[in-house]
């Protein structure tokens, strides 16, 4: 055994690890040992908070031990894959720590996924054990999978079950399998090791952690950014605050940041940019902001740093296959807003980066090549996909060590004069939308499964607010007709929400190049395309309130005809657009509207009924208090009428 000292939260913590790994480094320590050492060091410090529930490190460790002992009793051992069918909750954190303590690897499955995707993931992982809760067990039940309910099946039957397991877990053992979109039309599981996670959050300088720090966990648990959020906090004694809602809104984020005094926050630029445009001071409680998943706007970075002198901004980059982050760039306060892009910096400690040409030869400074990564963060590969693993994970002839590999990212990049790396886009059909990695081929394959669809092409375009949206263009089989609602319902049963196109455009035929392939550059912008998809049966909005809401939706979604029973989210509305809709309607109605109401009343008619009842209650309250409304109802109706009159006429799209 070798003894080393790892800096953690400003203190030295002696940790022992096996010397079986050549060179002896921090990657040789598994996740549970780090967490258990932290629970010994700061047992009474708060570890995790969700709404009104809170656990200390000692309590979290004890509850995870109960899960671990139970899993061992049913056969879980190193590299066993255990499905976690839970929403964001303290139970989720307890479950994944317990799985790791038992030697298993967790496979997060979102209960909101379509049943078909859940079944595929359970079958692909061959999980014989899953963890869930009683309220979800019916939805999560699957033949050949034994689901353990945390609120029913995990009980303390023996005193020693609260003790840590004495189990050797290698840094090469699996920690989790996370599914990403697949170019072949099916998702693929990326197999991440303990050593990759340790290398991500231990001994690095791109963030600070320790007792007194608070990290917000807001990324979807099936998204690799959650790896950083969870373990950067829990392996250093910081408090992990779980975002309290399933759907993300800027209003809720602002409330959580303020109430919990969050110190470290991870966001995608798709969320960061609207916050900065609205009011950068929303981020005032945050001292370290980690951004990643998409290209970062220099203008928004400059505006945020000017408004918040205490804020440190880090631009991060990395594929899931290299355990979340590969490069990080701490943006200097002198960074110019006129810069063409924000670099992603240099590689993390323990990683190597190569920019190579088509012959796998290094390119010169400022020359463009493909980015390859190597080092301690590399995944084992793709679950049950040896051919695809071999295509993406190549022998690393630059390392000099037999068996070393490097991963081809598909990202074009170059090295700048100061040594930082600049990303220049993709070299394939993989895209990022709101931080989520999406293979256009998987979206296209799902749409082609509809019997009435003959051709399809998926693409990312800019909407009216200059945000990236996913658009699917389809051509129908001869003599067939299809409504938007039918196609939306079909896709809802196949694809998770983050992969659903925001716009569906039906053309007579998709444009082709001289070589007979679909010419993506000739696809029309959805705002100018006349779609052949019918709207389906939906009654026209009735009355001033329904007409006002439909007009606001029409302007925001760039859809000319909105029906009374149309759903905001089926028409391409997103959680981020909810905030814009909320501000617009509050301004028109002079009336506060809770963000949650948009998710509870998501058709025009249902939301109009809710607002009418809300306004009536407000009128009664004002009357009882002897006051007067800020704006009489008649004036608001005139304002609504004027809004509709000023609405620009546009070509409709779906």
C-alpha cells in the first residue's frame, strides 16, 4: 500500500489506495472510499438537501450502507449493472452511493422516458436488479428485472448493516452506464469507470469545493453533467442541493439560488444566455459558474462578468465518453466581448489531447483537425457494441504504452497562439440542443418508423430568438395525409422529451443534391416553409382570454393557427420558452402568473380557464380590501385586441 495526500477543500486528507495501478495516482481510489472518508471527516455537515428534507454526511452514508448490504444479499457484485428508476430526490443519491458501495454500476433511467426506451435500456443492460419507489414500480416493472423499492424493501434488519462494506473496488470497475443518442437509430450505453470520475473531481483546479460550499444539482440525472454536480460536492464535503422541480424555469432557478445561497452552478449556454439577457443579477449568489455543452457567447460572458465582479466563469468541454469534462477554460476578466469565440482551454490533469488530420497525423498551430482525447477519463467503450467501440476508441500510438487508447470526438478544433483550444463545430451529424447530445440519425430513424412517412431529414436551425432548435422535415408517402397531432403523439411514445423536434415541417419532397442525397443546406427555415401537415381537429379559441393566449403562443412559437385544445409543449414549447411566455402574459394582464401553472394547464382552453379564475379571485381580493386594479378589465381587453391587430401575418409552420 502507498500513502498519499490529496488536497480537498483547503485541507490535507490522507488516503490509502492500492498500488496495483502502475504509477500510483488518485485514479486508483474508488468513489465509495472517498465518500466514506468524507463522512468520517465531516459527519455532521449537511450532505444533501431536497426541498424540506436534509441529510448529514453520516446519515447519508448510513442509508447508503443499508442499500449496499441489501444489494449484496441479492447478488450484486463488481460490475453488476443496477437500473435506477427514480426521479431527482434524496432517494436517488442514496441509491447510487449504495450501488457503488456494493460494487455495482448504476444505470439512470428517467421515469419520464417512453416505455419503449425504458424496456430497451433494461434489456440492453441485462439488469437483474433495479431500484425504484412504490409509486413508480408499476411503470418500472419489467419481466426478468427485480425492482427493489427504497420505501418498502430496504429495512435495517441487523445492526451491522449500517457499517461500511469492506469490499475492494478497482478504479477499473464500472461506476455507471449512461445512455446517449445513437447514430444507428438506437441509444448507446457509455461505460464509465471509477477512475474516470475520481480524475474529474479530485486534484483539479477548474473549481473549488469543500465544507461550506453549496452545489446545485439541476442537470437531468441521465445527463453526464450530473456526474460533476454530484461528485464534485459529495467527495469534498460540500452540500448538494437538488433542484426542486422536474421542469426547469429561470424563475425557479432564481428562487433556489437565492434561498439556498448556491456557490457553484453548472449551466448550458442555452440557459445562461436568456438569464443574462433578462437580468445577470439572478446569478448574484453564485461565485463559480461552470458552463458547457454548447458554444459560449463572448457577449453574454462579458455582460455577466461586468454585472457580477465576484463571479468566476469556466467554459468546459468534454464528451460523455471521457467522463464529462476534458478541457476547461477559466475566463479572464479582461476577455473581450468582440472575440469570435470563447476557447475551451487546455486538458484536465491526467488527460491528453491530440488534434489530428485524416491520416491521424498532428496538425500545426492554428490548423484545423479533429480532436482526439486520451487518459484516465476514457470510458471502457459502448455497452454491447464492440464494433462501434472499435471505431471510436483507437489505439493511442502517441502514448508509448501498450493498450492505451484515444477517443475520436468528431469535433473540429485548433490550437490558438496562447495554447488554448478553440472548437470549430462538428464533423458529423451529431448536434447539441440545450446541452443535450443528439444524433440526428436517431431522430430520423424514429420518424421513419411512421408508415405514412417516406423521407425525413433532421436539422438544427436558429429560431427568432437566435436559439438553436431541432427541426424535422418530412415527405409523406404518395396519397397519404398526416396531422401534426398524430405525428407528435407517435414520437412522444418513442423519443424522450429532449429529442423531440420543436418544429415539424412537411414538404412535397426533400431537396436532393446532384449525388441524389438530401441537400440539408437547401432545407427551408421553418418560419418560411408552408407545411403540408394538417393541424388535426381543434376548435378555434373562443372569447378574449383564449384569443389572447393563442396570440401570445403564435408569436412565441411562430405558428399562425393555434387551436383551443392545442398543447403548448406538443407545438414545440419548451421549459425555457415558458419563462418568455410567463413574462409576456404578466405584462399584458398586469397579473402575476406562477411558472408551475404553465405545466399544469398546458392547453389554450385550460390555461384561459385558470387565468380567468385567478383574475376573478384577484378582483374579489382587491374589492374586499377597498382598493382598485392597476388596470381596469376594459383597458386590458383593448390591449389584447390591439396586440392581436398588431400580430404580424406569417406563413404557418408546424
